């Protein structure tokens, strides 16, 4: 779920020289590791304030303030985001429904107040940038583990955390990334770093987690950065005022609420 599981939502260079560990005799596979990340518990619902900072190659920045809500339903997760500031994006909203079913694409919508219309994000637009950030619409959804072939490459230590390094190659040849490589903290099942490679196998961007904490017994990613290597552009995501299991109503996740706003 940028989701809470991913994203939610996930800085500068972490550590360039990483001590390599031998792969543990855990009897665990790459698929099982990714499934543990995918199924990491994050509560029944969550609400938080999200700050999104965009930085270009010249160091110029733009900051956007967002209020977001997320809730688990039967075999699906729903998320809605309301842009609070600045004025040029105020009252814009985005909603995503992610299904716990292999091969079923996320349903996503965006509301643009200037048009006073809710627009459905088509499958052809999933590779587009989300609101000028370094995240695509597809990055904001949940990718089911069975959609890729996963291989456990090795173990490495980052910032004192023992990590599995897993390469994931999409089964669909038309997918926007040729492969990804993810550093996953053993036992916490947090993706600490993830490299994305484009269709030409060139390194495109890196998602790196800067801060995570245990809130109400759930591991939550609070700060992350997506850095587009090829464009030298980055997007920082910072969560604050996180509230878990507060009883977010089902009615929050509708097109009507997208138009109505906060």
C-alpha cells in the first residue's frame, strides 16, 4: 500500500560499502520473503499527515502537504489522499483500491478541482508520474508477490540491520520495470532499500527508507526518499501524526468524498 507497507510510501545514500554475509540456512525462498513484506501487519486502519518534498537537479524544492487515510477491507486495501497545500494543488484528491488477488490491477482515481471531475487512472497511465513526483501511479499501489519471479541473492548488513537481498523479475514482459532489487530487514520485513531498473536494464531510481518506528506494535515507515538517478530528481515522503486503529469510516473511501474533500 508509496503504501504503508511499502509506502506507503519509501535518504540520501545509506552506506556505500556493505559487508556481505553468507545466505542463511533459513530454508526461506525469495518468494516467501516478499510475501512476508506484503503481509506485514499495519493495523486495520491508519490516518496520518504526509509531507511530500520534490527536489530537482538544481536543488530547487516544492513541498506539498497531504492528509491520508487507509483501511483494510475483506481482501482489499483502500487509501485516499487529500492535498492540503500549496494553493495550486489544494483540494486535489487521490484514491486507490488494492486487491489481495494475483493479476487484479489496482483501481485508482484522481479528482482535479479545476475540472470538478473524478478521473479514473487507466492501465496505460500507471507508469505516469504521480503529481510530478518520482513515484508512478503503479508505485503507489500493491504489487502481488506472485506477479514476479523472486530470487534470494545474498544477505547484507545496512546500518546494523541484517537484510535479505532479493531480485524480482516481472512475469509480464510489458511491465515498466525490467527488474527490482530489494534489501529487506530480516524479522521486521521492511524494505529498507529498493532499486528499480528500466526496460533497458539501466538503473532508473532507488527508494530508500530513512526512518521507521514501531507504533502500537506495528512497524511503520515514517521517512523515505525516491531518487531518480537518470534525472537527478528526488521525492521525500515524511509521515507524522500517525494514528492506527482509530475507526476510519468505510464511507471515507468514495468518489463523493474525493469531491467533498476534508
